[in-house]
């Protein structure tokens, strides 16, 4: 029931493609790979499987020469564009390109060390180039024609060259000169050179049909051997080797010298072995025709077919080879174990001597060369395909011989390659594949090894169609039709032609066998370009003995008789198919119609119309009475045979459909078309279940195995490629099941790791499972915060490949798009940047897009965090202000008493113990330090000194300049004169010269103008008349001369802290005549915001905007300290407001507060007690 399982996946298991189009071919020293010129590319071919292992791209010009270094580390290739390229053999990387000649290079050779390459060119020159340095070391000229061949001496510093002027030259690499000009031996071009094993004799083969032997030391010609054919290849065979015709190692020639044995190949397609001292041919192998592969194996056992083939080859020894069978290259395989010959039709033939082929008598008659492997370098266009099952077991008497041939062919793949398993085949699967190409022969390939094991030769023109049948109890037959207007029947096992059907007057374009159990193989139908349909009787061929009938010999094919003939279509017949019971024959043609014929007399039964273009293929269902058709209108249609109606249309191909067939016992459909696609359909629903890509051109051939499993499918097309597909549905299902099981286990491991707290393993598993959500959860649950997550991620991303690194960056980009996950995205990004350098990150696929996405959102998050950080400054300020005010209110014990001359200490009560006062002062210093750091002040020791000096200097000055509790520091106007601060208040209560700077835009509450609740006098009681701001300066506000207020005549009370709102040192507003307020309102400056100093000071220049800092309340009177800048005592505006309730509410801001004080007069406020926190200034701009 395995065959009834629906198929879902086909995988290519073998691929035959073009790798050699003629020209240069070289064998690697390990004999496992070939380097072949294929158009403008160099193909490296695996000899064991016949597949292309590597492709070295070119420059759009054909390759003219190829060379491989002896150490198999470098490959050098030259093209018609004059460029020479050096490739690394292992990596396939082009290491250097140069142009050494002014004309195309004809041949290349690498010396024994692998460091130098010699190039012979059509510009008649030879150059030696250092491969490592890329410079030319030698330049030789002297030939009168194109240099066809160059060769290094393996041991001496000598270089040999041959040209089409018939001259051979020996070049000394030490003196850089021509040592010998070997002329007079050839009258035509010399394309072949070879050295003797000892290196002292040079052999040259020319197209003038002679081989010359030269003495390298003297330059003399030793011998001239006529070979009677134009030579293209020459190889010297080691003395005593297993090659047939080669004498043992102890053999000597006349004069005591060892003879030379060499093999030649040329225009006749024949391999010959020659002896130099006698000039005799010691062995001949008529051998380029691949049809002799099976015959050669049969000849080994004395089979009749082999003897006939050998006799035919011997009879044609003097004739020219068939087109494409001539040899164009001959190489001795490394180690001297075989020969490689290239033919004109791009075939590579491997020859090996038999194990017992050593000629004991020196005459070479004891063995033979055996064609062990054949690689087809260029199939050209594939026209049709057919699977074959029988490789030697047949009912005929010749089956034993054929089995030996197949066994010999099976051994072919292992000899040159050193082994190779190939494709594993089941017992019921086909062993060979018949391929029809744009040639006269049908090539038979071994499905397992992809080697061409034989050919069916007999057609005189291109073969267009194939079909095979396995009748019950009979031999397997193969039918073919070609442009020679003949159909031929072949024995599938031996490749012998059994019969020929002549009668068409046009090319035969379609053939089909009857396939019923009773009549299978008894009828053959043919259709051609002459619009005719014919049915032929082949019943005698099913059980007939090919040898008994004499078939298989050239010209011995038996004729077939036609049972019926009819003009079936108005145009060329393109497709034929027998019904499963052999009752009907379906035909499709270029006239767009399908016709059903009753057999055996070809009576028309029905005509099916519906296609809009030519019908290229038809097929009957094996279980239902339905017919399938494929047409150039891109459609596949299913027809009812009984009713003649279209049941279903399969749409999906983007070009014409050329082949179709039923699969899986008629439940599925396979189709192939000009779009190069193989499609799998459900026969009942018409749904395209799968599409497979394997070709670059139209697919002309489609065949499937007929075993119970129907597991193999083969396709061939116009791209010269044959692809063998295997049903992988069960394997894929097993893989999917195993993968699902492994996924479940890994998910369980992930859950266990999370439960156990192994977050590093959990992160690794989550990443391996490609679960970004799980990975995010693991990072969130990681104890220790981002630092611990960073450590876990560094161990994870440090070993990632570029593809996995791209996945990690994509996770990072996705997480970074939301603020909730942005911090973890940045942690992952930090781990990646720490573990991988810039080069590794830039090498990640799609790195630019990933980094662009990360950068955009990272900038957005940075901006958001910056705004949040700035907002925290206000929060810190608010918290600090609250910490300043709350303890003061609690320690004051109620509302302060408003009195004429009472100080803050009197209003708030007595301070605590000295220890509590010291602790309170320390807390004040810490709070002030934090506030100043927030506002940009450096803080530190200067702040402590200022605070201490402000606390100690706050006492009343008898000269009218009272000790100020606030020190003003403005780094921006150090050079500016402070208004009214340096004349009369220079000694009393002055703080140190270091002033803390506060932001002017964030005025602290209670530090300047009117005191808030708990610090100033009560709003309902007027301030005492005697309180005045000691040392307050009003000159700053009297710059215009009008509206200045008069200061208090008497000094302020000792220890009182005078403050005046709006009087701090700030830049004037543009156009203002008086001192500017903190908001820069210069129009209010002439109203005066404080008291004038006792001694008027000259009006200073407008000072820049300054910042104020608090000064500690004075703890004890201190001596006056000289200072260049004195703080000005201020009068509060709150008292002025309370004394003038009838005045209208002033405008908002400090200017309004100044007008209040001007109307009500400046009143002194009690000094702040040392035990209490100094009042802070309120934000005037925010007060109502």
C-alpha cells in the first residue's frame, strides 16, 4: 500500500548537466576531480558521480586553456578575452587576474613546484609568470605560428613548446634563451607533446600523421614513426605497466636501450599503442564509440555480440570516425594507471587495462583496454526520457553476455574515482535511464552512478521520442523515433537494435507501446510529421533471441510490418498513448484536437476539442476511464473517455505544458512545461499541491518508475540537464515528526530551566527555539536586573553565526519599537556589540536595515529619557524644599509673632540643644549641595565653605550694613561691580567670596522676597516701624534717578537677616532704566525694590543675570572680613504687603512685589535663628 500513499515532496537525488563543451580538460592528481572548459566557465567535476562540484565563473568569453598545479592548490584558466585568472582550488576564489599576451592563450602549463605557469599564445610568444608575485619572469619569441602546446620538464629547468608552423623548441630557463630549435621533423601543426619517463626524450605528434622522438640533451631526432592519422593526443606509457602492448620493465631494444611505448589518439577515434624502436603498433582499441562498452565486456567472455562488434571495428579500422567520435585530447592519468580521452561530441572516456593485461612476451597481445567510465560533458537538448529495469537478466541466450557487460560498466565508476556509493536503489526500481538528445545515439545512463554505460547506435538523424515496456515473461524493449523517418526497437539490456519500422515520410515525433498484461509489447504505435498514425506488430520481438535472429550486427535489424495506418490529424502528430486494456489509442496533434481510435484497425471513436493550442502529451488513467492532455495553452485537461467531455482543468503553469502523466495509482497528476517547472496535482480536486524547480529551460522529457512505490521521476529539458527525483514524502513526514518531538522536548527543557532558575540555559533554549517572547520573559525574570541579563546574553550571543546574529538583531529591533521592552533591547544590543566587532556585524545579512531600525527608535528613547531626567530635577527640588520646610514648621511651635523689632528666632521659639543645631546644619548643607548639583553647580568644598561662612557672618553691622544670611554668587558677572555691596558693608556679616550659583529661572521659595507662613510676620499685623534693612542698597534700582526710595536712617538690629525682593543682582532688561527684576522687567526698576545704602555708591553697569544661593543663618557675630564683593541686605516684601492692605493688588512677578514695598516702605524682619533652616525663595512667576 506504499504506492497508494499520496505524494507531497519530490527531491532531486541525481543531476546530469553540461560541464564540458570541448577544448581544455585536465585531471587533478588525486584523480577524483576534473577541470573542464564549459563555455565561459570552468567546471570542476566529481568523477565518481559525474556531477558538478564547483563552478568557476568567467568573463563572458570562452575558456581556451586550463591548468592544475601538481599540489592541487591552484587552477589557472585563460579565456578569449586575453585574461588569465588564478583560482584557489579549495575555496574557488579568484586570487589574481592578468593579461600576459596580446592574443588569446592557446595552452597553459604549471611547473612541478606549482609556483610558475607557462602560457603559449596566438601572438607566437611564450611567457612564464610567477604565480605568487604575479610578474613575468621569462619572455620567449621565435615561433612562426600559434603556440599550441607548452610543457615543463619535471626535473630540469627546461621548457618545451610546439607551434602550428611544425617547429618544436627547447627553452633554457636559466639563460632565458632557446637551447634547441627542433625543426625538420613535422610538416604541419604539432598539437601533442610528451616526455619519456627518464625525461631525456621528447615525443611530438603532429597533424602530418607522424610522431618524432627527440634527444633533449643534443636536440637530435632519434626516430620518426608514421601513425597514419592526424594526431591530437599523445601519451608515453611506463615501461612494464599493465597497458596492453607494453613490454615488461626488463625488456631492452637493440643497443641495450629501453624502448619507448606511447599511445596515440586522433581523427579516427581509435586508440593505438606504439613501440618507438620498431615503429610497430602493438595494440589497437577501436574505441571511441560508446556502443562498444557492452560489447567489450561481452568480448572478454567470448560472447557473440562482442566478437561481432570487434570484427566490425577491425573492418572499419582504416575508415574515418563518425562525426563526434574523433578524439580531441588524450591524457595519461596520474600514476600511469589509465588513459582519459575526450571526443569531439564532448564525451570523456576513461580507459583502464585489465588486471591480466601485461604483455609477457613484449608483443602486447595478452590483454586489452577496457572502457570503464564514460561522462557526457554536454547532452545538448534533451528530447525524451525512459526508465529501464533489465540490465542483463533476460530470457534470451545473450543475457549472460549482457550481464557481464553491465557488471563491467558498474565497475567503471570506482576505478578512476577511488570509490563512490552513488544513489541507493530498491530492488524494484529502475537501473538505467535512456536519454534521447540532439544526437544520433540513445545514451544509457546508470541511475546510481550517473555514468553513461552504453548507447544505442543505429539512427542516422536526431532521435526525437522514446518509450519502454516490460512485457510479462519477455524481454524489456525500448522504442525510438527520429528525424530519419524510422522507428527502431532496442533490447534494453544490451542496447542491440532488434527491428526497424520504415514507412513514414516525415520525422517520427511520437511512439507508444501497448502495456496490457495480455498484449503488452505486442503493438507499437507511431505518429509523425507526415500526419500519419501507424500500428506495428512486435509480438515476435518479445521472446525472440537476438543472437539467434542475427540481430545486433550492423545492418541486421529486422523489418516490422504495419497492421494499420491512417491520416489521423490535420497537422503533425505530437502525442500517443494506449489505454490500459489496449482497446483504444489516443492521439494529440498540432491541430489542437485529441482523437480516440479503436484498435487494432484505427477506427475513429471520438474527437475531443477544447484546447486552444497544440496538444503535446496525452495519458490514460490506470484505474478510471479518463484521459489527461497537456497543451501549449498552459492548461492540463482531464476528459471523460465515455462521454468525451472535459471533467477538470488544471491551471497553474505560466507557459505551455509539454508533458503530463498520472501518478499514485491515478490519484495524482504530474505535469512539466516550458516554464521549467514540475507540478504535482490532486486528480480529484485539481489543486496544485506542490511545485518543484529543477530546470532553466523547457522540459521535454518526463518519465516515472512503474514499481509499487512509483518513487522515481526523471525530467530532461532544453538546458541539457537531466534530473532524477525521488519521493521524499515519508522521509519528510518522519523528519517533521522528529522535529516536533524535539521541539516538545526543548520546550520542556526551557520550562524546567525557568523553574530551576537556570536563566542562562533558558535564554539559550529560547533563542534556539526562535521564541522571542520566551526570551523576553527570561530576561525579565532574570534576578539582578539588566546587569545579570547582560552577563547571560553575552554568553549566548558570543558564539552566534552570522545568520543567528541577524536573528538576534531582528529581535532587538522589534523589542526596541516599544518603550516597555526598550531597556531589554538595549541590553541585548550591548551584548552583541561587546561580543562582536564591527566587521562581524557588518557581515550580517541585512545589517544596514537592522541597524537603521535600531538607530531610529534608540534616538527616540534617548530623547524620552533625557526629558524624563530633566523632569526629575523639579522632583528633586520639590522634595528638597519639602525637607527644608517641614522640620522648620514642626520646630517653630506655632505661628510666628508679628512684632516691630522681633527676629525670626523670637517668633519661632528658642532653638534646641547645640548638638541638634549641628545636626540640623549638616542636613541643611547636604540638602543645599544636592540642589546646587541639580542646577549645574559643581558643589563640593566651596559649597561647604560658603555655607559655613554664611552661617558665621550673619550679624548686624553697626555701620548700617547688616550681616546678610544669603550670599550671592554669579559666575557670569565676576568682573561686574555688585550694586551697593562694597562701600559701607564691607566688614559686617559678609560671607566668604565663594558664592554658590543657582539657576535664575528656578527661584527658591522664602530666600528672597516676602517670607512665607512661619517665617515672616503675620499678614494681619503691620511690621514695626523701626525695622529696616541694614545695609540694603538701593542704588541698583535708582539708575534712572526718579522713584528711588529712601533707606532707613538707622541700622538694623543685630543678628537680623534683611532681605529685599527683586533686589538681587540680575541683568537689566533691554531698555530698562533701573535694575532689572529676575524676569527681566526693566520698566519696573525705577520704582525701587529695596533701601538705599547709607553711603551712595556709583551706579554700576548692568550686571549679567545672576543666580542666588542660600546662606546659613548666622550662628555668632563674626569679624568683618575684607571682600571684593558684598551681599546686599534685602527688605522683605511680605511685611510691606501686610502694612499696606489698602493698595491694589500688584501685577504678578517681582516687579509687583517691588511696587508693594515702595508704597508701604521697607520693613525689617526678624533674623533667622541659627537652629532653623534659612527660608527659601518662592517662585514669584508662579504666584497669583
